[in-house]
């Protein structure tokens, strides 16, 4: 894989933060939701965002791709 620049890494980190905030917001919305179907859908969506954050974080924590 090609090395990424520090600027690209910073942009990825910004996106990771946004994904994390989105997951937390969806979990909060799910906790406020009275409809079981909607609550379940929001929880699944939040989980997908959390998994993306974990996968990308794990990838960047174990490799050295920065120029």
C-alpha cells in the first residue's frame, strides 16, 4: 500500500470522529424511541458505524502508512 500524507491521515481521523459521534447520536435516539422497530433499526445503524470506527482504528494503529 502507498503511504498516506499527514494531511490525509488528519482527514481520516476527522471522519472517524464523525462516525463515532453519529454512532453515539443514533444510540441516544434509539434509547429515546418508543417504537421497537425503529429502536432496533437505529441500534443496528449505530453498530455499523461503531464497527467501521473499530476496523479503521485497528488498521491504522497496527500499520505505519504515514509519510
